[in-house]
């Protein structure tokens, strides 16, 4: 095997490895922005306790990170299923990353 063939082999190998690394980075970054199965769930006594556009509130009976399906069940029980941005039960779905307790808090 000549030196030229060895260099071509290494060049192809480095190119393939570079493409694999880029694909792995792409999938890692993309998965960070996927929704998780958790949400920032807020329950208040009166709908007027919400002071912002979404979850910002002045007095809550419950303010915690919980599974989205549990918060939706609370919404159905308390508000007859008015949705994530209306009624006494509101939630913001969290992405696959830190700071879930800050999601939608505006």
C-alpha cells in the first residue's frame, strides 16, 4: 500500500467521522428542544389571581412541576377542560432541559 493510498484512506475516514460527529451534535441539540412529559402547573383559587399573560400569578393554591397529563386532568376536574391558558388551572409544557419551573411564568 503506497503512502498516497494511506492518505486517501485517512482523508475518507476523517470525513466520515466528521459527518457522524455533526449528526450526533444535531440530534443532541434537536432533542434538547423536544417537549418533555412534564409541565409547570399552576392552580389558583380565583382566575383573577393570574396577573400576567400566562402563568404569572399573585396567590396560588398549587404551583409545581408535574406530569402534563396530571395537570390536564386537574383542568378537566376544576375548569371543565378550558385549556392551558384559561381558567383556574393553567400550565406550560417544559422542554427537555433544566428550568421547568420557569416555563410560561410571564
